[in-house]
C-alpha cells in the first residue's frame, strides 16, 4: 500500500454505510488520528503519527452466503 495522499481521505468522506459499520465495530476509534482508504478489498486506516495501516472492514461480497451451508453426508 502506497502513501499516495490522493488515495487516503478523511473519515467523513467514506460512504455512510462504512462510517456506520466502523462506528458500531470500533466505538473507541478516533477518526481524527488517521486517514482512510475505501477499496474493493475493504476499508483501511493509516495512523497519522505512526504510519501504521490496519484493515477495519471487509467489503461484503456479492453472491456469497454469510453462513456456511450444512450438508448431510450420505
């Protein structure tokens, strides 16, 4: 992951769905301490002071079931 400033945005520029999910999963997160990148692979945060990048969210995949299919063995 590069440090291209054009690929990183502020929290309030993420999609509303991503903002809501991050708020629910990470209530302790301080958005002002990082910049965000929303990609097909997920939503990432880069800490401004340390430069550390972390993946916050997986993007939902279309056509993939959220629960495993239970199959009976014959």
